[in-house]
């Protein structure tokens, strides 16, 4: 059954009551997209440096009699390695649901943290990063938040820029389905060029 642009499907028949449960389905109501971010060389270098220091302090503690201070330094270097390896593998997940864009940061494919939630009503403009639609925002100062893969060599440029609430400039790498879902809600603010 179709009514007002939504599709109704019969999901389940209730045996005792004899009623029918209808579920409202809109294809663009929930979209998610996962982007793997490129690790910075400094983080990768720090990760291996901490590992080397952990091994050196472990050997110094037992073979050369450095004792307890050597073990403490070994543990500190091991903790540094742990946190550096978490930040060496970062993924961003964009979720669009109920007129809201949520961005989660996934560290080392194990730890998830919500880093931002953005209401579509407060978006000033969303367009490809090199679009002429964003020219009017270039002379203003915004806090830049980059949730993209940070791959500068990708052709064509897959990033989209969102100017949000007069304060932030968000850089995302959404799929076409994600852009279409946001455009369906805010057609005058989202441009595809």
C-alpha cells in the first residue's frame, strides 16, 4: 500500500487479535556510511618508537640491572604503544537518521565514540568541496572539522563540505545514497553539482 510517498508493508499478523501490524518504510530514513581514515606518519612513527622503547627498557631491566625503574619505563612505553596504535587505525561512520547526521569515530576497529551530531535544519550549505556553491563561505572564519579519509590524491575529489550553524566547517566523504537522503530533506541547502 502507498500513501503520501511512504510505503506500508504488512509485517506480521497477530493471531489472537486478528489485526495487522503495518510498518512505515521510507528508503531514505536511515543511511550509514563508513570511511577509513589515513593514519598520519607521525602517529605511525610514534607507535613503533614506543614499541622499541618498551623492548629496550624490558631488556635493560633484567639484563643490565635497571630493576624496578626499567620495568616502570617499559610499562609506560607499552601504554604509549597502545594509545598510538589505537590512533593509527581510525574509521569514521556517518549516520543519517531523523533529520540528523551523526559522526562516530572508530579507533582500531574496536572502540567507538560519538564525535558529533548535526541537525539538518542548521546546515547552511552542503556541496562537493570544490563547488562554486561554497564560494560565499570562503571569506568567513569557521572551525574546521575533518571527518574524511584525508586522502589528498583521490580523483575526482570525493569530499563534501558542510557549513554548519555559522560556526563549523565539516569535511565528509559520504556516499551518493547519503547525499541523496540529506538532499531529500533539505533540497535548497544540498548541492551535487
